[in-house]
């Protein structure tokens, strides 16, 4: 059983930056593809970015060039650096740990990001 704890969400003005962190425990970190998802009010949860243990990354089109996902294996932590934030980035951001061969997913409790215009 993997536990994920997010932190770093806040209220920020448009154009500002935030860094989200997700600390993982209870599993072998390198086994998992780590990701960030977000869900805005009234909308479905959507993928923001993923990173494999080898460092391969994937981004949703609207965040490319603005967001950077990274992982620190020594700390069992994944980060999401968010720059040039826009009001449409406002959402609850969730950390995800995905075990590809068994199709198992674990989720954090979410952290609120609010971008004011």
C-alpha cells in the first residue's frame, strides 16, 4: 500500500509560480510511474504530467513549456514546478502512483491551487 501526501498548493496571482511536492511511502518508489492530475470544479480529472523512474516525461499540451515534473528517488518525492500560472490552472492537484504491469493506482488527498487574475 502506497501513501501519497501532497503539499505546496496555494493562492497565487496570474504569472506567478508554485512548486508542488508529493512524498511517497509504503512502496518501492522506482516501480511506479508518478504523475500529477488536476480537477477543476465541474470538470473531469485530467492528466497534467507523468514521469517514469528513468526520467521520461509526458505533459498535457496546455502546460508544456510552463510546468516541469521531476522526481527525487533519494527522497521518494515527486515535484511539479509550475511557472507562468494562468487562472485556468486553478484546480485541485492530485499526485498519482501508477504500477503499469498490474494497473494499480494510488492517489493523494489533493492540494488546492488557485490562480487569481
